[in-house]
């Protein structure tokens, strides 16, 4: 089975680098420095117009965790519909309860929205999963709810640290749900992670930084990266290296 590379993108620019680097799929976000929030419709439309690229869109209204109030959820469901209407290939999302279990009711509602547009549209549960207390109970619930793919680092900060659980989840459930490993994956460790877990999909940011000279003045700064006048982007060369390392 061929290995698949998904790149986490925060913009149209990022998507272009991923496409040129040979990525198979992207997860489109905004505000990656917050862990990824819902992207703009314009960025999605331009990506689908200009590139033959499978595009999964994040639906996440704010930073921090995944316990959403009614106002958050109202926006999330409307965002999902708008992104799907704009030709998103799927939606990445995650709802948790206060006790760190899967929020079944709202997960089911999101899956129903996604599949109502086209049964081929993909429902992806993102790394909210890595906050659950019981990963085996949680993944079985996600399978029952019709989730197509799970993005996980194996309940660890980085996927390399979570290899044992990723492998076990894939061994037990890989025929029922796609397992996509993400967090800290790069061209130096991707092949080893694939070989040790048995998965065939990886998720990476391939991040680098670009200088923005207009970020600050003598008395004012809009920097968010340790007072540096830079912003994060997908690096074309890192994407190429990652793709070459696993293909």
C-alpha cells in the first residue's frame, strides 16, 4: 500500500507549497500558532480552483480545548456547511465532554452534516482524541459514529512518543477506521514511524518562517513568535524531503 502524506496548511500560500512538494492531501486551517482554526472560504475556493489537491478543512472556532458552548457549536455547524458548499473534501473536528470522553451527540450531528452533502465527504476526528482518558472506548465510539479517519499522536505530545499506542490502535481497528499519525513528524522520523506502527498515512506541518518587516515599530509590536518579526509557513523543501522519505 502506498504511503500518503498530508500537510497541515494555514493559508493558500501553504497549500501551494504542499502541492508543489508532492503532498497527497492537506488539512486547511487558519491560525496554526493556536493549533489550527477554521479557514477562510476564499482560501479554500482558490485552492480548489488552482490545485488538484484533496482538502480537509478544520472546523474549530477558538484556541484551547474542545469543550464547546452552544454559541461555539452553532458557529461550527454553520462553518462546516459553508466549507462543504465551497467544495471541501471533508471536515476535521473534535467534540469532547468535560470528563474527557467523546461528545457523542455533537459528533453524530457533525458526521450527519458532512455525509448529507456527499457520502464521499470525509469526517475526520482530530487530535482532540489525544485528550481522552480511554482511547479504546473512544475509538470504538468514533467508529460507531461513522468517523472515517482519526488523527492522533498516540495520546502523547509527539507521535514518535506515541508509537506503541498508534500501532495497537491500528492493529485492532485499522480495518474499520483510518489512522493518521501527526505531531512532530518530519523527513527524519516519518519512515520509522510508518514502519513501527504499520500505518500508511502521516500528517506534518513542514514549518519554516518568513520575515515580515512591518510587524513592529519603535513602540509597537504585533509579533507572536518570541518577539520576532516572523510568521510560520509551509516550507516547499521540507515537504519534498518528507515525501521523498516515505515514497
